C-alpha cells in the first residue's frame, strides 16, 4: 500500500517544499490509482480467463466428437463401397 504521508515527509526531508511534495504526491497518486491493477482486478481477470478456457475446452471437445462421428460415417461408407465393389468384381470374375 502506498503511504502518502511517508512519501511527502521524505520529499520534504530531501529539500522539497511542502507545495512541491504535495504536487508530487498528487501526480503519483493519480498514476497509481489510474493505471495499476488491484488484486481484485487480477482475481476477476483470472475468473474470466478460467471461465473462457472452460468454454473453449467444451467447444473443442464437442467439435472433436462431431469430427469423429463424421469420420466414422465416411469410413463406414467407404468400406461398404469397397466390399460392394469387391463382391461385384468377384461375381464377374467367377461368372466367366
């Protein structure tokens, strides 16, 4: 945590006037308050990222299952065509 009183006192001890120390404190406070993430901000970000990753994981699993089903159907169709072609060729060959 930023200790404003201590910072102002150190500036005054270093030779800054009271007004200069207060301006320095004001500038630093604005920077710290406006730009730095708090622990709460980081926790919210962590929760959001965790939730997003879980959703992506579920979507990916669903997509993989869909691809698996399509490949199974295509393989089944391919094997059916191959066996049908093989049986037809065998019939023609045996009929000669």
